[in-house]
C-alpha cells in the first residue's frame, strides 16, 4: 500500500500563491491516480483536482484557471500549484493516491488565505 505525505501549506494573503507537494512511498507510483481534496470547517471533503499517471487532469470548477495539478513520476511526487488564492480556498488540503477504488490519504496540510 502506498503512503503519501503532504507539505507546503501555510498562510497567504488573497491573490497570493502556494505550492503543495505530495510525496508517495513505494514503487509503481505511475499506476496511481493522484488527487488533491480539501475540507473547510463544517463542510464535506471535496475534490480539487486529479491527475492520471499519464498526465490527464481534471479540476473542480471553482479552481479552474487558478490551480494546476502536476506530477513527477521519477520523484514519486504530485504537486498543486495554487495561484490567485481566495479566502474561500481556506481549508485543509489532502493528497490521495488511488487505484482500483482504494484510496490512501495523507494527514493533510492547512491552507489559510487572509482577505
């Protein structure tokens, strides 16, 4: 089973940028669909972006044009570049590695956007 660890969260002003990283353990990283999810206080966890091993990406409508998901299969790492951040992007961001319906989750990293 793969294990993932997120890093890169923090406090940023509205309009600023952050890059989150998600490092996965183990081999065969490329076979996993990597995803970024977020959960704001009192809200359900929602998908932000996903990327297949070959690079195909999907995005939530709320982040299209502002966030970019990417991966480096040689480094077993996925990234989420977040630009033009808004206060409503404030949440705990989680990385997932998924294969055949089985998800591995990281511990989450806090992103706080001040107005």
